[in-house]
C-alpha cells in the first residue's frame, strides 16, 4: 500500500509538470475557442438582457448584434438609434468595440445605451471574440 500512494503522488507530479510545460504549445485555435466561450458567458451576463444575436430575432431593448463586427454604427434595421450614434460615423472595428464596451457614454456623448461598463481589457477581448462569431446577414 505504501508504494501505491507513492506512485499516485509521483504520477500527479509528472502530469502537473508535463501539463505546465506543454501549455505553451496549445494551438491558437484552442485559445480562440476558449476566448469565444468566455465571451459568450460575459455576453450572456452583461449584454443578452437587451441585445439579441441571431438573424431575424425580434429586437427588445437594443439592436441585434448579428454581424456587428465591421458594421457601421446605427445601421441595424428596425432599431431607433440615438441621433448622437447616428451622426457618430463609427464603424464597429475591434478597437471601437473595445472603447464602446468600456464606456459608451464617453465614446459617444448623448448615446442612449445604458450599460454596466466592462473595463477589464481581457474581458473586452473575450466579448469581441464572441461577437466576431456572429456573422449574419446584417448590413455593413
């Protein structure tokens, strides 16, 4: 029995060491999938109460975000955008989305979007990674 316990401890140590050493070799695809999954969770927690993300889904409080990355701001059909956002001239690039997610009122004074800002840069990256998966047929 004494040797069995020693083998278990040794095996756990080896697995932990190999796992740590090989973490640098995790394919970028796996990391992207993890970012997208984290972004989906953050979206569900912070954004989904107001925004839908599927083509043709009825708009509730905010515009549908299907195809938002690369789209002109205030261009989704069927949503009454603020005059400030309509006149902003923004395109939802990754950088602009990051700024918007951090503080929409500072980015576009007069916007009507009330939300709890996501100021953590990593969380912003995750949300944007998720938004990039929404590749519907929204106008560009």
